[in-house]
C-alpha cells in the first residue's frame, strides 16, 4: 500500500466535496502557475515558480521537461532532489479522489533520478536516489534507490547491483575506483 491518508466522504463521490478539501482560490492560483511552468522553456524559471508559489521542494539543477503536470490541489506535498530529470508530459499526483473517500500522500523523488516521458507518479510514493523510471510507467509503489523500473504495472527491470554490473565498462556510467 502507498503512504496515503484516507478521508471518507458521505453522499456524493469525493470529487463533489473538492472545495471542502482544498480552497477554490488556491486551485486557481496553482493552475495558473502550473500552466505557466508547463510551457516555459526556462528550467530555472520553472523551479522558481514551483518553489515560490507552490511550495514544492525542488533541488538544485533539477529539470522539469516541457508539459510536466504537477498536482494542482496539493503541490506542496511534492519533493524532488537535486540534479533530477522529470521527463516530458509526466504527471505527479499527491491526491486521488475516489467514490467513498479521497486520499492524500506525499511524493518524494530523490536526487539524480531519471523519470522517462509520459510517466504517472501516484500519491504516497517515494523514488530513491539514482533510480530510473522508464517512459510510460505508472509508479504505483516505492522505487528503491538505484533501481531501474518500468511498465504498467510497474516492475523491476534491473536492481541497483544488476545495473552497476551492466554499466561496469560503460565509458559514461562506470564508477571510478
């Protein structure tokens, strides 16, 4: 199970209760900031917008590619380490509205992480330092540091040790002794 808190609702599905869970004007402001950042070609500007107006924790030299969509309701629950790449059109969610409940959960993405294009990261997930998430992956559970994962449902492609062995002789990725 992901690391989320569950909030039951009565009557209509939880999305009908949305403005009881998050203020309307917060959503409007977040939407405008996110849309500006999604289309901006300036990485530093995106990070500044996310830090300043959305309270997202963004590490130095982290890159959000074009069209990345952050959670519009609870972006402050997202944390990204340094020198991480979030690929084109990736969605990062910190909430989910269901029929009888809504769930909130932090998303923690480590440092030196690579997330491929068109991935979706669900609430309550942690992605460890140095992990790789292949394009089009639904990240529905934690990813250990250094692991290479992919698919829908997400599965381990290479463990940290297997990946290190694969890259042992690679001129770019091999570790200096």
